[in-house]
């Protein structure tokens, strides 16, 4: 039987002869009841605290379980994301390497093509320079030959009578007299001015049509080809007649020498 403080206070004893002092027993029972009441209150408080702690423990256990589950989920998700990221990084790396290799191959091919093109251009440049040197050397030799040739003596002026109308039989004689009256000085400018032209038709075709080269320093404005309209005043060159030397030959040779120096 479980006693309460009230049971202790109401406890009654039988009276006997020469028994205990009633007041002392009552005081003791009161003290015992008070202490018992305090113990019961403390016990209740402890039980309440235990209940609260148990409830908190359950809550914390639930929180722990939730955190553990979240941690496991995060670990699993992080592993999956890490694996996916590694795969994606590997794929990007392979694509970048393939792209870099492709660009490198294109760059190498372009570099090879440029080298080949430069080689062809250098060869063509050397060919043009060689041909131009040969052409200018031949022109310089020709000008040197012109300078070495002596000038012919100037013809004495001849006074001829005024031509008379000729008959049919004298037509050839009148033509001879007309040719004698041609001014000899016209041969000097037309002959020397022809020094810087192409040496032959094959040379002109070789440099003009094949290499598209036209020397700018050479004065080739004078045309000494045969013109039927000017046949009487400017006759074509004769192989038996030596070319005349002009003061412009020295300047033409200087121009050619400068061109050769620039080509060097």
C-alpha cells in the first residue's frame, strides 16, 4: 500500500498504559508527512522533466534521422553530379582537343600552301630579274656599241635648182632628187631614241605577255617601226647605214645601271 502525506497525518495509534508522548508523536508524523510531500513533488517534477527530455530526445532523433537522410541524399546526389561533371568535362576536353587538332591541321596546311606560294613567287621573281638583267645587259651592250661608233661627217649643203615638171620618162629622176633633199638631221633623234625599246619581238612577248613587266625608267616612247605615211620623211633603218650617237645615250645607260643596281 502506497502512503500519502495525508495518510501519515491521519494515522491514529491505540493508547496503552505508559505509552509514547502524544505531542512528540504528532510532531514527528507532521514532519514525516511534510518531507514525504516534498519527495512526491520532487518526484513529479523529475518525471515531468524526464518526459520533456524524452520528447526532446524523440524530436532530436527525428531531426537526426532527417539530417542523416538528407546527408545520404546529398552524398548520393553529389556523387551523381560529380560523375556527370567528370563525364561532361571529359567530353568537352575531347571536343576541344579535336577542334584544336583540326585547327592545327588547317594552320599547317595553310602554312604549307603559303610556303609553296612564296617559293613559286620567289622563283618567278628570280626568273623575271634574270630576264630583265639579260635584257638590260644586252641594251647596255648595244648602247656601248653606239657610243663607240664614230659620228659620220655632216653632209655639205647642196644647192639644187628648183625642180621642173618632169615628163613621164623623167619620173624616176625626180624621185631621186626629192630623196636627196631630205633633212639628214631627222635621223639622229629617231635613231638614238630607239635604244630603250625591246631588242626583238620575241623579247617583247617574253617580258610583256608572260611576266607582265614594263620597265618604267626606260623611255620607249619613240616608235621606229615602218610607217607608210612617213616613208618619204622617215625611212626605215638600213643595215648598211651605222646608227648615229646622241647625247641621250649616256643618260639612258645611267638609267639602266640604276635599274640593275636596284635589282641587286
